[in-house]
């Protein structure tokens, strides 16, 4: 009888430890999700403030609502944030004109991004036939193959592509991948390298957006 009581107590103690462990794991995972979600919320808030809510689409499916040749019969990537104007119908000339106008309107901000990117001293060559003005990818714990895809998609979809790296390690990884693509182009093994993409650290990206808030505030005050 005494042995049975001891066994029951031992099992209850083990069960209690398991529950505590599971709760700690869940709390840790939820904290990680909340932290990541908070970063994304900060980014979304700043993007909508700068570009207008109607011009910012989160998790954009590049074929959604399209009426051109880019349909779901093709591979249709998603970008974390797409900034309009958009080019998703047959009116390519008019759409590209609107995107170029947006490039001119936000030229100072794009230059600010460039100055804190890996391409600070290089020429930025815009995509001549983009699907949107800016294609922005937020990158954290992903594989190198995934990062290669993000780099190519940002370049192909946006007039300007922007990779936002969560830390120095991710930033360095993207710079190496770009250097690899540049090398392949230089030695004639491919005809393409992403010359319209900027790679930034997350803090620098958000700081550039927040500085744009100051600029608009001063302009508004002066004009009033």
C-alpha cells in the first residue's frame, strides 16, 4: 500500500513538472509570435502612414485581382508588403507612368533607404516593367534557398525591391547571395542580377520611415 502511494505521488510530481514545462514552452512560443507580430505591426503602421492605407497591401498575392497575363496558371509568389501604384491589368503604359510618378514623389525616401543599404555607393537600376512600386520582404529565420527566392521576387515584382533583414547575420547572408548573383552575371553564366534591390537592416529601415514623418510634419507646418 505504501509503495502504491509513493508511486502515485511520483507520477503526480512528474505530471506537474511536464505541465509546467509545456506552459513555459507555450509562453515562450507565444512571446516569440507576439514579438514578431509587433515588429510587423510597426512596419505596417509606418508604411500606411507614409504611403496611404490604400497603397499598402500585406501578404500580396501578385496574381490576385489581375486581368493581365499573370494568372494563377503561373507560379504566383506573395510579398510581405506591396506598395502601389500597381500594374495588374493590360494598361501597362499608364500603370508604369503612375509608378514612375510615385518614384519621383518618394525619391527622397528611396534615396534615404539606399544610403543605409548594401548599395549605398552603387547605382540603383529600376525595374522597367514592375508589378508595383515597392516590393518589400521582411526576412528573419529562413533558409538560404528561401532568401534567394525572396531576393529574386522582390526584384521582379517591384520597381524597387527592398529586403529588410532582422539582424546582422541575415543581412550578411543576403549580401553574399547578391554577390553570388552578381558574380554569375559578370562571368557570363546568367543574364540577370537584381540591380533594383536594396538590402537593409530592420532598424535602419524603420528609422528611415520615421524620419519621413518628420519631413512631412515640417512641410505641413510650413505650408499652414
